[in-house]
């Protein structure tokens, strides 16, 4: 018999509503969680002051919802972009700081114009983008948007407060993402310019609505989860709930890239944030395009699950949403790997598994061949053996 708490979670997992509220819309991270699902899982499987862990925190949805629910929480992610986004989403700003941000964004919107000159940043950025065969108008808009981003970053250097500077950096990243990533045609330059003002107001309101208590303990780590048993906070207190969505085996989700005009990959977000561009673009997927048997992926996941087992107790629940493209091979191997690492599955259905259809799944998942539609995720629950 399925417990009542899991029934609520199953219902929430199938929620198709648009992401909204608080700081969740600050940035759309690939293959992100639904806040409705995360809220239901945290409230159903943990209590106030319990410790919640997300070893693949991505855009920080688990961390945000855990803090709202008054839980202690730890988020881990290898990708510096995920760490940065999650940090900004969970860093509370005062009303005065938000007013300053809105004023700066309004001035920037008025200062930016289409005749800005190219500079070193512009040249570096355009080298990261394949714009061959794009229409003349689209290339013109692309160059104007990039030059405007450079102008924005130059002016941002004048801001000394790190919290405000990081917030405004994420604002720029959101504006660029929403005008360049997966868009056909590339948005008009003036659309980007106006987004600076409109998105600043939206983000400011979301931060004001975010009811976090500054006394609540939480930590974010930019590292691999394979060593989470070495983290001080996880040594001293057992985790009640591990809530996460790991990289999908055999499905190349672009954690390190945007797509310009469809499938034109670019690592532009790393340049915008001032991060080193990863040499191996598949490092955050734990796989290599030439490694068809996925042994790199499963070796990495085995180390991570082994580490998670060390910080778990008999009361710990590991809840995850994962997508697969092959049920008989990859899915079964995933479950077998978890069992080998000391986790046994909690059946959420008498027969089969609970699947959810993910709205607006990007082309990397839509067109992967396999016997499972990769726009679907499976809900898995485990506890230690």
C-alpha cells in the first residue's frame, strides 16, 4: 500500500503548471525541478529543522523551497553556473538594495543604444557563436545584443556591493538567455534592451516576496557530490531527505551551453559570468560523446551514490526524477547501480513506475532514440538497505 505522503508527491510530480513565484524564475536552468513537486516532497517527507540535501542542485529549486519550509539545507553542484544562480536566488537583499538595482537597471535601459562600438569582450563573445548562414538582420541584432552586454558589464564594475553586483549579473544572464537561447529568429535588439528593465522589476518583486529567515542554516558547494560524505555539516547530522534530479544517462542536456538559433552551441554564459570555459563540455553530464556504453556515467554515479549512502540513515529517503532513453538497458542498470551502492527501491506503484511528461523539453531530449520517450521522467524513491 502506498503511503499517503507519497500519494501527494506523485500528484505534485505530474503538475504541468508554469514555474512561478519567489526567485524561481530568476533563471531557467536546463532540466529544472517543478517547485510544486519540490514543495510537496519537502513538506511530506521532512519536518522543520530537518536536513535536506540536493547533490545536483542545478538552479537551486530544492534550496529555495527548503528554506521557505524552514529546513536546513545543503546544495551541491559541479557547474559554477548552477552554483552562481543558486547563490543569487538564496541571497536575501534589502528593500533599499532592490530599489538601487531597479534604478540602475532603468538607467542602463536608457543608456544602451544600437550604435555601441565593439570591444575585446564583444570579439571574444562572437568567436564563441557560430552565426554563419544566419540572415543579415539576425546577425545585426546578435552583434548589437552582444555589444550591449559588454557595455552593461563595463558599467557593472562600478558597483562595489557584491550582492547587488551578482544580482545584476544574473539579470543580464536572464536577459541574454531569453533573447538568444533556443530562439528562432534571434530576438530584436530592442526586445533585449527592454527586458533589462522588465526583468529587473520581476526579479526584485520575487526577492521581496521570498520569505526566507536569515537565521536558517544552509550551505552551497561548487564541487562534485562524490565527496559529500566529507562535508562537515553532513558528517555531524544525518540527512532526512535527499531530493534531486541527476544528469540523465545517455541524454545530452546542455548544462554548459546555450543554443543560438537552434543547434548552434555556445559557452557564452561562462564568458558573461567571468568563469573558465570547460574544455570538456560533457563533464556536467558525466559522459563523453564517444563513450557509448556509458561506463563513465555509471562509474561516476556509483561514487556519488556510495558517498550518499555514508551520510544516510534508516530514516533517510532519497527521492529523484530521472529521464532515460532505454528501459531494458540503461534504466535497469541505473536501478542495479543504486542497489549495489546500498539503496533499495520503495515501490510507488503496484505495477511499474510513476512517469511524468516534462513540458517544453528541449530538442536534446526530444530527438534521442530509444524505447522510452525522453520527454518523460520517472519518479524514484529509495532508502538504505
